[in-house]
């Protein structure tokens, strides 16, 4: 079953720690969003393999955008 | 109350592998800063004559005396780098801290006899007042190692007089005694004038055989007939008088033990004086710890070394405050107060060394969607909003009612601003928190984990709450300022930028001034600066934070002025619901 990593807030993608095919554990730091002068980490919602990464560093994102998919 | 306190709720998470790896650079940055601070501390401790020179005179140094006096492993130094008047020597010529002597907590303070025989110098009076205030706040004995040659005469105008000048100490000693707090003094060396009052103002005096205390010393007596000028004849008279008083200074043991009896005890050896203090400390008023402990002391489940990875030096990075706290409190257990309300702050009961303490800290990072509920913008931890302020007010008030000491952890960028925030009453709620703190009358301590900023630094138990804040500690990541330097530069120069632009003048000089101001803010907010000017009372390594918490809790519960029976506490019931 696939789970999406959603952007909790609007901002800029500052760091992407995951890549397609990489394994992640639940609560691993996957992506960091920069907004309001702060770097906000986004965590993997489940353990699994990264199926898709939809953003790259520097991208502007909106709240609830899909950032990546984990299977 | 076993069901409440013996086993509380577990919290905190193990560090993940990726987190450990990614934080390695942070560990190195923190340790680099801690090493710089340690080097500054070492320099302060070595101020004045070398130890060998003092020992060759048959004296111990202040550090050797302290080491012999306090129970091993209990010394929690404070104000080591405090030097608010920029003395060249780098200290205020006294050293103090919280320590156990013969198993009892005390505030311990000693003159540095390595530098001009422990004289009063600028900034020292403020340091001493911090020590006397600490003894008062914690209701624990004050133990002095007096060795004070009096005023450094060429700088007397900076500290002799004034409301908080050197003489204030003697009134504070009387105030402590009137509150039932004993002041013990081991007395060494020559203590004339101010030094004499340093010697006489404590409660019980333990004298070394070669010490003296006097209203005026040999130096004054030698020159007390001024002619309006100095000449050769006068100089010869002075030489004779000075020789006499060097051999036999006023106020020696012969006078103040044999004649006046001011000295309760006299000891032939330096260590004998310290043994006398130790013996007396055994009898100081204190409860057995079991009287107040709510559970057996336990170490946290997680290592305090993890804190080096958890608190980022990069102020933009967020972290889990709960994970930090879980590395500091007994068993990594807690009872959180109102977990579903005011998510930007943690409030809860924890145990330190088996004693109950209230903990309050700023959480970091993006808060839940729709929060703060009164605004159309997102909330971030570190900032304070309506619910957080209400929650802290309630928690502090209940801690006061239940007589629970409070440990604050600040990493705050301030209180939410703007008309929406004003409408949400944040200005009033901030001041309400100040009122809540003031009416508790329980001891508090504070860690400024990273940022201490704006009014939030005041209202979250900051040192300005000086009747309640026993002491404030910094870390390698601490920075304290009214606002971030770049924000200050914008506030100061934005109108000028507009004006220069409109009149066609070059912007570069203004930009240069902005960068200069931002750098000034940066430099004047670092941990060593904060310690030097008293914005914090000490900067402590991250893995020694718990040691200070245990000292604070142990001292606060040693002999409290008021008690709430555990079974009559309201806060744990309020949490349980």
C-alpha cells in the first residue's frame, strides 16, 4: 500500500534526504521545508521503500502538496 | 500518592541512525564552543599569582580550599566568568557556586586570594549579591571563605558606595540571618575595613590563627594624620608605622578570640578551619530527602550526550524539546499538563533525583494546522500564542499552590505580534504570567537552551524575575537579545533606506551600518558575553545540565519555608482529570 508524504505548510524545499528506491523507517526525516525563517522537517509516515519523489531542493510548494510516495 | 508519581508516563524517543549521522557536525560545533568556554573558565580560575607561589607562603588557594571543603562531585559553579565591569584580571575576585558540604546543600563563596589578597574590585558586589540572593531564594546556608584585603583603592569610586555597592553585602547577611538562614565564615589572612566587615557580618566565625579582622588595617593607621601634603619626614614616620603594623596588624586572634570572642573558633591549620565548617554544616537545618521525595531517584533512560545531537546550533533548525527533556529527568517519565492545549509550550510534572519539579519549555517547529486559532496565519514553536500563555499561567499558579519548584527551558523568539495578536490579549496574558510567577513564591531556575528573546525572555521565568529565579544557565547554543540582530537592523534603518532611495543618495553606507549592527548583536549575545555580563549565571556543558537540576531540586527541598502535603496536591489530580 502506498502512503503519501504531504507538505504540512507552504514554503521552499530546502533538503531532500530520500531518493527513489531508498528504504525509510517510520518517522525518519525525509524532507526539510524552509518557511518563516525556520527549517521544518517532514517525516516518513510509515516504513517502506520510496516509490516517488515529486520535489527537488529549491522547489516552492503549497500546503498539502504531495512531496513523495512510500510503498 | 504512589499511583501518581512512582511510575509516570514514559516519553522521549531513541535517536535514529540518520539523526545521529546528520547531527555529527552539530556535535562538533557545540563541543568547539564548549571548549572555548572551558578555556575561558580555566583562565579565570588561574587569575593572579600561581598556586605554587601562594602555597610557598604557607597558604592554600581559594580553589584548594573549595576543593577540600565541598563534597566530591557536588560543586556546581556559578558566575565563574562574571566580570561586568571589565576588570583586566577577568573576574570579580570571588568565586561561588552551589555545593554540598557534609551532605547539606549550601551556597559557597570565596575570595580569590591569588589576586591582591582577595580585594574588593569592580563588579564584585553584584556577584556577591547574586550569591546572597541565591541563599535566600533556596533557604540554604551561605558559607564564606573570607580572605579580603579590603578595597582596591585606585578604583574605589566604582564600587565602594551606591545602592548595590560593596557594603550592601553586610545588610544582605543581616537579612539572611533575620530570615533564619545561617552565614558561616572561614576567615584567613588580613581583612581590614571592608574585609573586616566581610569577617564580622556572618553568623559564626571560624578563624585561622594568622588571620585578622579590623575596622581599619595597618595601612590606614599608618597614615591617619594628614598634613595636606607628603614630605620626607612624613614618609619616614610612615615607614616606621607600617613596619610595626606588618608585624602586628590590628584585630588579630589575640584581640578577637582572646579579648572580644568574636571568633568562635581558632584553628592552627588552614584545613582545620574547613574541617570546622564541615562539622557545623552537619547540623544545619534540613529535611531528610525522603520527606519530600515522591519516588526513588532514577537516571533518565536516554543518555544526556544525546542532547549534543538534539539541540542544533543552527537557529533555523527545529528539534524536539520533549526529547531533550526526556534526557534530563528521572526515568524519562512525566505527567504532561494540558497536552491538547497550547502546543507551542510543554508544561508538566517531572522528577529530578526523586523530587517533583514543574518543567516548562518552548516546543519548536511547525504547529498543528489551524493554530493559533485566532489567526489566519500558521504558528511556529518558539513563539508564544494565546493558549500557550494561558496554559503557563495555569501551570505556574498550580505549582505555587502545590509548592513545586519550577525549571524553565527557554528557546523563544518572542510573543506573537500584530493587531490580531493584540485582539487575542497577548500583551495582557504576558503580564498575567509575570503576576502568576510573582505570587507563587517557589524557587525557579532557567536554562536558556538557545534563544532568549523579547518579552518572552522576561515572562518565562527569566533572571528579571529576580525574587524567584534562583539562577539562569546558558548552553553553547545560547543567545540573548531583545530581537535578532537582522531584525534590529531593519527596525533601525528601514526608514533611512527609504529616505536615501527617494533622495537618490547611495544605499551602501546604510547597508554597511545595518551589517555592523547585526554583527554587534551577534557578538554581544554569545554565551561568553552572556556569562561575563550576568545575562546567565553560568554556561554549562549540555551533558551537565541534569547535575544543576539535581542541585537546584535538592537545595529547594532541603529546608523549604512552606510545605504542601503530597496527598493534598491539586496539580497531579488536575492532570489526571
